[in-house]
C-alpha cells in the first residue's frame, strides 16, 4: 500500500505509556463501514443487524413458535406453585381438620401435574432452543466466512487479517455464549416478571399496589445499569483488544524481541495494558456489584412492607393467611430473575455488538464481483492474449497509479516489467489476476473483459505467484496440489521435478507427506518458494504472472527454475516482475515503467544497446557482478 | 506440549490426571488478597444468615401477631424484617465490591507472569507452539481460573454453610420433613455430578473444535491472496463448513445435556415441595405444625434449591479451572533453556575486540534425527566480515541464530574473545550482537519504537545515523515522521522499506558483532549500492557474519565460507573459491548472458540520477 500523500495534522501530546504505539496514519482508511462509529452509521448497523437476525431466524419459524408455546407452558406451570401453596393453606387445612382429605389430595395432585409439566416443557424448550441457536450459528458462521472469501483483496488489505480472525472467532463466540447459556434465562426472566405482576394484582389488589411502589425504582435502576454497563463493556473490549494485539505480536516476533533485548520494555508495556484492562473490567464488575445488591435491597424492603401490611390485612380479615404466604413466595420469583438478568446482561450486550459487527461485514459489497452474465473464455491453442485499453487505476482516489495505460501482450509472449517503486508493476499484475478492477478502461483476456469472466474460469487461466508463498497447513503434496485439486501423486511429483523441487522434498523426513506446519515454518524461504512454483506449474495456466517470485532462491536453484520456466513459458503468456536482470534477460520483451506509463518497450538485447534507462541499469548490474 | 500433541485428546486427558494439584500451585496469587478473602467470607456468611433469618421472622409474624391478633407486635417484627433485608443487601454489596477487585487483580498478576515467562522461553519453544494456543491461555483459560478462584471456591464454602444451617433449621421445625428435604439433596447432587462430568467433556471438545475453526480462519486470512490467486474459495469454504458443522453438532449435544439436567434440577425440588406441602398441611391439621411454621418451612426449603443446584456448576467450573491451570502450568513449567549461567559475566562494549570462534559446533533441532550443523570450525577475526554462502536449506540461517543465542549449540562451543557465549550474561551478549533477520519483523508500533526495540535510551543522533546508513531516511517523510505507526495494525511498508528499517535497527548502537541474513535481498540495485557503501564503514568496526545469496553482496565480505549440508567445506577469498571450488562456482558465479564477458570487480558505477532501480513496487 502506498504512503498517503497529504500529511495529517501533528499528533497530540501523548503520555509516555502510549507513545510507543505511534500514530496510525489514516484511521479512516483502515476502517470498513462495519467499524464506523458515527451515530448514523450505528443506527444503520443496528437496522442491518436486526434484518440479519430476522433473516437468520426465518427458516426456523415453526420451531420458534413451538419453543414459545413450550416456554409459556413452563411459565404457567412454574407460576402454579405458590398459588397451590395458598390453596393448600387456606382451603385444604380447614377441611383436613374436619377429617376430609379430599382437597389436600386434589392440591397435591395438581402440584404433581404442575411439576411434571414444568419438567417436560423446560426440557423441550431448552432442547429446541439449543437446536435453533446452533443452526443459526452454523448459518451465520458460514455466511460470514463465505462472504470474507468473496470480498476483494483490496478490502482485506484495509481490513487486516487480525480483524477477520477476530470477527470469525471472538465475535461469533460471544453470540454462541448467549445461545448456550443466556437466552432462556433472559426470556424466562422477562416472562416471569410480567406474569408475577399480573398474579399479584389478581390475588390482592391493595397488597399488589404496595408492591408496585417498587417499580419506578427498579425501572430507574435498570436503565442506569443498562446504560453505564454498555459503555463499560465497550471500554473493556477495547482494552482487551490491545492486550491481545500486543501479546500476539510479541509472540510472533519473539526472535526479534529476544535478539534486541526487548523483554523488559515489552513487559512494562504489557503490564500497563493489562492494568488498563484490569481497571476497565473492575469498573464493569463494580457496576454489577452495585446493581445486584440494590435490586436485592428493593426486594427485601418490599418483602418487609408486604409482611407488615399483609399481616395487618389478615388481622383485619381483609385477606387470608395463605394469600400472604403466596404473595411472599411470588415476590421471590419476581426479584430473583432480575438478579439473574444482570448476570446475562453482559453476554447480551456483547452478542448484540458482535452481531452488529458481523452485519456490517455482510453488508460490504465485493468490489470485484462475479459477473451476472458471464462470458466463457474462448478455447483452442495459442490462448492468452492480454490487452489493456485506457486503463486507469489507483488504490486511493487521490493517488492514481496507472493513467490510461495501453498495452497489448500477444499470446505466448514473455514480458518482463521493470521500473522504480510505485511505477505500477505489481498493480498491472494484480489487475490481470483481477485482485482489483480498473477504475477506468478495460483489461481483456482473449478478447473478453475480465469483469465478464467467471472467477473459476479466470483462475484456471491466470495464476499469480508472488514472493509471499503462503503454505497452508497440510503436507507438501497437498500444498502443491492446491494448484490443481484433482491432480494425482504422479502429477504432483512431476510438477516438483519440472521445477527442481523434487530433490529437497524427497530429502524431507517424510518426503511429500511431510507436514509443513504453520505457514511453512520448517521450510526455508527458498524451499517455500519452490513449492509455490511447483503449485503454479501444476495449475497449468494460460497466463502466468511472477511477481518477485524468485527473490529468495539461491543462484543455482534460480537458474534451475529459469531453465524450467524456459520450457514452461514457451506456450504461455507470462508477465515477470523481477529485480534481477538475469531473469529479465530471458524475456521476449521488456517494459520499463515509470509513473504508471510505459517509457521503454522492446526486446532486452535491443534495449541494452540503446541509450535509455534499461541500458543504464544493465550496465550498472553488469558492474555489480563478481 | 508441542503443537503436534496439543491436538491429541489422549495426550490432553493424560495431562489432566491430577489437575487440582496445578490449581493448588496458583495459591501464591491469592496470598496478597488473604485479608480481602477473610472479609469476603465474613460478609458472605453474615449476609446469608440475614437472608435465612427473614423466613423465621415471617413465621413469627404468622404465628404471633396475626394468630393472636396483636397489631403492635406486627410493626416490631416488620421492622426487624426490614433491618435484616437492608443488612443483607449491604453485606452483599460489600462482598461483591471486594470480590471484584481481588479477582481482576489476581488475573492481571498471573497474566503478566505468564507473559514474562513466555518472553524468556527460547525460540525453539515458540517454533513448536502456535501463537493462538498461547493466546487462548492468557485469555480464556485465565478468566476460567479467575471465575473459579474468586467466585467458585467462595460459593462452594458459602453454599455448603447455607445448606447445613438451613437443614438444621428445618429439622428443628419438623424433624421428619427436615430429613426428607435433606435427603432430596442426594438426587440433586448425583444429577449435578453426572452433569458436571459430561458437561466438562463436551466443553473441552467444543474448545478444541473452536480452536480448529479458529486455526482454519487464521490460515485463510494469512493465505488470502494465494487463495484468491488460485480461486480455491469453494474448497476452503467446504473445509470450513466441515469444521463448523462439527462445532454445531457438539453444541446441539451440549444443549441437550443442559436441557435434561436443568429440567431435572427443577423437578426434584418441586416434587419435594409438593410432598412437604401435603405432609405439612396434614401436620398442621393435626396441630403438630403451626401455619407460620409451615410457611417458614416452605420458604426455607426454597432457599436450598440454589446452593445444591449450583454445586453442579461449581464442580464443572472447578474442573474447567483445573484444566485451565494445567494448560497454564504447562507453559510455566517449561524451563527457559537459554538463561544466564551461574557466574555469567557482562562484557562492556569497549572491552570487546570481537574475535568470534566456532569450535566443533553441531546443532540439531529438538526431536530431529539429523543434525542441521555438523562440526563447524570457523574463526572470524575482529573487524573481519565473513560471508556465509550455501544452497537453500543448508543451515545458514540456523548458524546465524546461534550467535545471539536464539538457539544454543548442541555440542561444541562458540566463543567471543575467548569467552564461551554461554558464560556471558544474555543481556550483555545480545547488546553486543546486532541482528538483521531474513524476514524483517516490524511490530505495530511507532517507527522509533521499532528501531530502538531494546534500547529505549537511544538518542536522536544515533537513530539518524542508523537510518542514514540503511538508506532509510524515508522514515522522516512518513506522515508522522518517526512517530508513525507501522506494522500490521499501522502503515504498510514495502518489502525494501521494511528491510532497510530492520537494517537500521541492527546497526543502531554500533554492535561489536553484526549478524545479518541476506540483508539486502529486497533492495533495488541502486539502493543496494548506497547501503553497501555505507555498510562498508560499519563493517570495519564490527566482526560480521553475513548470509549472502547474491554475488553483488559478496563484495562486502573479506572472506567467504561455503556451507554444504551443515558443514563448512571451503573458506577463503571470493575470487580464490570461485577459481578452485566448483560447488562454490555453481552457487555464485553469475551466468553472463551470451556475448557479454563478465566485468571485473568494481564499486557501483554512476547510477541514474532520479534514483530508480529494479525494485518491487
């Protein structure tokens, strides 16, 4: 990515403990819409996430309805308990004194039915809600992953891999946490609060009226808690993200950390970040530590008042003793779920925030989209003609890289691209591989605009090899086979042989079956490059683009690769970007680029004799040999 | 445990045989909070007592003023209930307030210690462990432990006490019914225990599968461009779908387990309540129990449900915490192999001449059957520059990593001015040795911080000199100058820019020994020439060991050593080796294009004035 042209205003004075982080050049540039924090954007995200939730739940409508029915049944059964206690005391004991056990048996029977109903309904509801929740999670996970795969390289460069990983892990995990342990408590708590309030009113209106005095306090307290814990929660997330980034980076770069004795300073920074995190979570914990006893206090006061007033009413004969008992039992069921709600509030908060972030990602449109009506690439021999027509392109609107570039590469030609940093060499490579689409003009392969080619067809025809050489976990053979998933072992070996990688692979502990571990840890940079080459060779594309693909090879291996390329490239179109002239000299044609324009164009031998930039470079390179 | 066995459930199970032991070993982290814990317990017990007392007050109300029609006593008892209620709430507030500070404090201390230990562990350890595995230890494992040590253990004590007190009160109210209620704890306990066991297994499986999904995601994110270049999206999506589906199945199983248990845990106390109600009503009818006692009995019995139910959760949480402690101790128990030996000395920079000697040095990676380096004998004189040349995979980078002791030799020794490197203080050695790796590592920090990694005291002049030498003055032109954040979370720089910053970092502070792995590979011809010229001055003052791929860089070296298959097979001047050693010639002789005789050795010739060269863009 290029350095932004205009310098932003100078950073404000920062305290020593945060200065090490430095200033991000362009906080907006690396933010996708999903990260925007302006009020309109937040409202939009909220809307999007609600739509997404509806979308995710729609296939489960029937099961959802069943779950709601079960939940209502469970709640009704649970509410019956205290009522039956009341009946027992007021209606069953007096007849029993008279020797009639009938009412008591009825009450006991009703109690048993309620208990069994509650058991069955609860079990059914929880099983069903787990099924729905997990199905939704699976759907969401696959949607987000699939969408990330579809989004263009440009998006990923802005978004960074770390953020993609955290979306698909910690964000989804926080939704999973809510699904696993919170949803039923949340819904049930709300439901039982409502039904208890209704029952209380029905049992004894004046006594219930006393209870209702607690409501404004509860409401006000809960609103305060919801608001302050939302912001406390956000602060905690931010703090822990910094801890994680610092941790992961120091572990990945541990060689540099140790070689440069960075440990003490790292430790100080880590402790400071950890302390920030500690303070912010302490704040969040203390909010709960305040909210939960405050609810308890209101509950206890209400119980004491009900006890006095209710007792007084019983004394006056306005109500019965059983009603008072039931009242007190119902009050427990009223305040306890509110306590639980505070525990689940955080998971609800984080799940909501996570869903918003994911909705934002899913809302990103791929900048490089699949064509609605794809055109097939023509088949037949001698394919691979590339034409750039008036192509303009820039990574940022204010910094064009290519400006009305005109270029025709006939099928089968090997073209070397050279030029200084920022000349547009890699950009041309990326446009041919359709990592980006041009801002203006067209890039055509065999006469077809790349925008009209299906991705699968394009990837079969064009392969880009960079110096990145990413190896996926798996065996060496699997990594080569990445170029052509259907290839058999013989074809994999043949590709490795053709590129000169066979000898080193055969010498590995388990040959082709050797696990490359994470990102090819055990292979040297040159070996990884060879595997990447074999992979490209196996893919057998019409157009091969090599962007600094041989930079880590030693001279003999590079020579071997070049010899192999000599045969490989014979029937293909090739774009080669290299900073070694030895590579450039084998090309059919050299393009010297500067500032997004072709400034010299011709066979290398001809250009070397001329009096241009290539000739000067050539001389310099020649001098540097030996 | 290395990566290979970390994915093996059998190995994990074996490691968890005595899990409580590892949890017990964490007690030093609780010690600073001993006084708080005492307070906690007192507040917790007192609060519970106040809570238990309320139903007893209700009983007095029903049997006293209400039964005897005495309005005066009603107000008194109501006042008592109010007082108890307020006291309970205040005590809960105190408990939770104190609890939260000790919990997060302990977590932070443990996290800092794990981090410190990880920084001490050698690179061989980090080669084996994925950073994600380490990360999950300092995040999720630590919070599991925090929850258990601060809440779990505490509630275990509190709930058991509550249980005993309430049962005693119940038996006191009505012995037979009291015993019945006490007995109902047995099925609850059995259900909880069974649940705890199964739930723990399911959680562990889920954790592992989440790890699989995360690994897949991380890998896809890292290899995104490769994936795009080959259009392998569908294959990766299918792989991901498989992993996600496994996670889904485990989640459904876990949900079913939770549903069964939690419904059962509700059923048992409900049935008990029904029995209590029926039998209590009968007893009340016979006059064996007052109405007030019956109400109190039912209220108290309801108080028992939570302590018994929570026992299952606490057990499960305890098991999780034990596993987490296991996983953390696994790291803390790995001894840092590369440490200061007893009596290690520090060498001041001025006292160092810089004679670096490899004496019969062999090295093999742990667990590998074949050695990477075999019987290396090599001496580099003070101020000399030795270039190490060898084919891909011949062990050059490994050899370099031995000098700053990122790895220790397997046999033989390396000496600096006659001191075995292992007898030097590690900090001192690494101050003397400047390193530039093959892959320039930049952290998400300011440029200045990246340059002065281990030397926060470096002055502006020193930095300026180092940047000038590495032709990295572009750093001053970044949007915020040296305060610009670079690295993954900051501005991305080109490969050549990163390499130049890494080079500046290596030469900052004039190290006595310079170790550089192909330090100019990503530079264009023009910049390379400028850096070379500047480096030459630095190299005179330092003993240097360079890995070199390109003939052009060889010019920096006084002498060359050829590394083949882990052995030094030839040393000498470049031109001599070129003439006499065919293997060397094969590696380094530039193959001149036909018709152009190779030019003789010379410095960089006049370069194009606009400073452009053959570079990546």
